[in-house]
């Protein structure tokens, strides 16, 4: 199977190409899209961290 690091690198590459494509058409839209994608990435990382802490029995998880 494919390593998680390889999948992360592919995902980042595709998102960067998307942002470059949008920036070629309209730069402010690329900035807005980059901000939204940044929020999504942070929320995703926080959710993954909460899930790991929940499995360990520590603080976190859904309340």
C-alpha cells in the first residue's frame, strides 16, 4: 500500500497546482481559497489529534 507521507505529498502538490491555476486567472480568489484551505487543514489536524487522544484515554475527544 502507499505510505501516508506519499499521500500527503501528493495532496499538497495537487492543492498547490490548484492554487497556481486559480492565481493565473484571479489572484485575490487564490488568496481566499488558500485561506479556506488553511483552515480546513488545521481543523483536520486537530480532529485527528483528538481522535488519537480519545483512543489513548486522555483528555480530548468528542464531548
